[in-house]
């Protein structure tokens, strides 16, 4: 009886510990989606034009060198 309870508890803990990383990753993905959605709505609300919004995102994602400071040797 004691071995059965120990085995069930062991499997239960393994199952819980296996689900925790999945839940954390899903929460991070939902958080990032919300932030990107809010940023898109903010840029669109300011420009009130989808073309400008897409242009701002394209420039910010495809030209990251514009944001980096120049480091002189």
C-alpha cells in the first residue's frame, strides 16, 4: 500500500513539474502578444494610417543598426 501511494505521488509530481514550464512559456507568449498589440494600437492611433504603422514596424525590425550607439575604438 505504501509503495502504491509513493508511486502515485511520484508520478503526480513528475506530471506537475512537466506542465509548469509549458504554462510559463504560454504566459510569456501571451504577455509578448499583448505588448506588441498595444504597441501596434498606439502607433496606429498616433498615425491613423496602416501604411505608416507598417512602415514604422518595418524600419524598427529590419534596421536595428539605427538604434545602436556607435562605439569608437
